């Protein structure tokens, strides 16, 4: 098996910009190399210097044309058998994915005139590209920082923003967090029942129901 861990499906780049791909593979007869393909043509290859059951590597690809392109990863084992391809679609150039609503330009002002902001710190669980069984429930945890000048008190939440819904209500409360404090926010999600690569996008909400701060994502693969 093979997977493209990063970038996520739907990521956007400019023509001529180097795209770093993180690829992970596993084979019972040792992985000897991974290949990146564009339209059934091999455009990059990375050999495993010490063939092993598992192999993770970074491969770069530079797109030359604009538009949507599909890159596929294939792992080859010691017997020369290739895995099923793992494909993602990338956007090169000016096209913007329609699934992402625009971020508001008007600041969200809370109690006392505080401008509400929040910054993504890191993924704590379920790295992008994780394989999740169809219909399985999993816990995604994001670490975020309260970059507002005021505390987040009762009534703040994280809520579904765009892409694929994976939560029955689309909202989870968060605990109070002081200004400049860091919080781990966990959300129970359920994978879609059909194979594919899925993204679910979430943002924080104030007690009045207004979105603010960085978007956070869970990108999973359903085999």
C-alpha cells in the first residue's frame, strides 16, 4: 500500500513552484521504490536505499502548466509488483477551489471591544492523509492558540465551516482559554462510507455564533 500524506487533496500551487510530496508505503516483500505519476507517466522516482517493510520519503515535483492535475503515487516491492495507485488532485494557477468560503475581512469584536483571533499550532492526532475505514468514528485534535487580547469564556465552540460534513451537529464546545493560552480541541468525526480523499474544515465560533480565527482541517483517505 502507498499514500500521499502531504499535500492534501485540492492544495493549490503556482506554475513552476516546487511541490513537496510526503509519501509513505508498506509492503510484505519490502518496498524498493516509490514512483510519482502524472497522466500515467512517471515524473519522479525515489529509491529506498535499504529495502524495508515500510518506507517514508519526500519527493518533489514542479508543475509546468496551469489547471487541475492528478498526481498518483505507486509503491514497488522487491518482486517488482506495484501497488494500487494513490491519487490526489492539485490546483495549479489561478483557479480557486469553490468549496472554501471566503474568510471575513471585518474583524469579529467580542465583549469589551476585544478583536477575536485564533491561530492554528499543530495537528495533535490524525495527520493529513491518514487512512480511516469507511464509516469509522475517529477523534481529530487540533492545537490552537488564543491570540486575542481577551480570554475565551463560556459559550465558545468549534464548528463545521466547509467541505465534507463528518459530525452529526457540526459543533463542539471548547473549554475557556486565557489570552495567549494554548488549547487542544478534539472533535469526534465519522468517515464517509465511500472510498476517496475527504477534507472537513472547521473554525472557532464566539457565543454569538460568529466565525473567527484560522481554519483547521482534517484530511482523510477512505480505502
